[in-house]
C-alpha cells in the first residue's frame, strides 16, 4: 500500500482513523506521531499506543510531538473527548513502548528512508508537520502530499468561525499552506457529512469482537459530547475522512482553491478562508478542498476496515 504517516491527537475520531489505516491494505502505516489537541500530548500518546494495542498492531512506531502550538499555547479539547482524551470504553494496557526521539525526528527518519514518497495525514493541530518543514526543509522531496483535517469552507466549531485544529495552531497551518507541497484540506463542511448515525453505530456494536464494540462505545461518548455542546443528533466522525480520501479519493468531490488561515483577526483567528470563486484572482490555488462526501461508501469502507482489524 501507499506509505503514510498519521500525525494525530487521539481523540475518538482520530482513533477510528488509526483503525481505518491499519485495517486497509491500500495504505501502509509507517509511523504515528502525536500532538496536543483533544487532550495533552502525554494523554494523546498513551491513547495512540493503546489504540494500536487494541488493534493488535504493535510494530508501528509512535513518537510524541508538540505539547503546544508554534507560539507556545495549548488549546485543549477535553470538553469533547473527556478527561483522558478518549473517554468511554475500557482500553487495554499499552502493549509497546513509545519510540525514543520526538515526532519530528521520527517523521524525518521515515520519510528519508522510504523508497516511495510518503503521504502525511494530519488529524490534530498541525504543529509537528510545520516544525518538520521549518527545521528539515529538505524532507519536502520525500513527501507526496499533506492531507489535513481542519478548517472549513463555512463556519467553525471551536469559535463561531474557526475549526478546532486550525484554531489551535494557525501559524503552523500557515507554514503548511505556504510550503508549496500538494495539500488537501478536509474541513468541517465535509466531515459534517460523516455522521455516525444510529445505524452506523449498530453495525459497529453488532460485530463479534472487542474492536467493533469499542468503536460503538467511542461513538456513544463522542455522540453525547456532540449532543451536549453543539446539539447534533449524531456525531460527525471527522478524522477518518482524511484516510478514506487517501484510500479512495473518489469518495469525495474536490475543488481546487486558494486557502489561507487568518492569523490576526480579533474574532476570527484560526479561521480558514477558502476562495471557492476566485475572488482573489491574484492568488493561485494552493490546495484541493473536500466538498461532498459519499457517506454511504465512506461508512462501508470504515466498517469493513474495523471489522477486518477485529477479526485478524
Ligand atoms: C477536530 O477536532 C477534534 O475534536 C477532532 O479530533 C477533529 O480532529 C474537529 O474539529
Ligand atoms: Ca483530531
């Protein structure tokens, strides 16, 4: 499969993204790096190891990354994901050790030692990726693309206009968007089409293994948060959309556009500005923007991967 790395802050939906990656033959997960975001980076790192342990995948290196944004702030999403960052069902004890060295070092090593260009999927604040590009610009040659969950063509969730991941480190996203690398953006406008409705949760719960039942229970906790905080009747399962987009790009309709992130706005810091109609004609498109999701095929893909992981 395509070599990929996942930079994440697990997180219930990050957890499903990890399962989708390990459960799909189309991608070859080379490393997992962690960041602050849904919880502290310490909690995110432990969660990542426990998720991979649950999946029976103990040979993918995990390295800890940024504790805060490029400018040193740590915006946390425990109000959605609970005290641990992955509250809900019990998890297995960590089955392997975190890799020595930090996230940036692991990313560099994996990219430089790969024969094929590596895809970076970022499903949390994008600090580690920015730090990689800033400190090791030569690695760009080894990166196929950066696909990130964050921002929106519409409104936000953490503030009225800003999505959580882009709010948590706008300067980092600015680095990525200006890097010249191929970038794909999977924002809330797309992920709000990826709702784990009761039928989806039932398909997970009905699986005859702990991986499926754990997913169903994650959706229960995550869904209750989404209901309490945003009055959603089913939770949008954002992060696996990035992995699905790598496995099956035609699950999503894309639009090429200029994307920027607001760094200065008094009320709008961290908001993505997506020029879908070329209102800034002097700005060349710098990203492919996810617009429409085939939700039925998305859930088939996710469910199949989760079931595959649970049965092996
Ligand atoms: C993003 O923030 C987190 O809550 C999720 O894991 C996702 O990456 C959605 O705004
Ligand atoms: Ca996330």
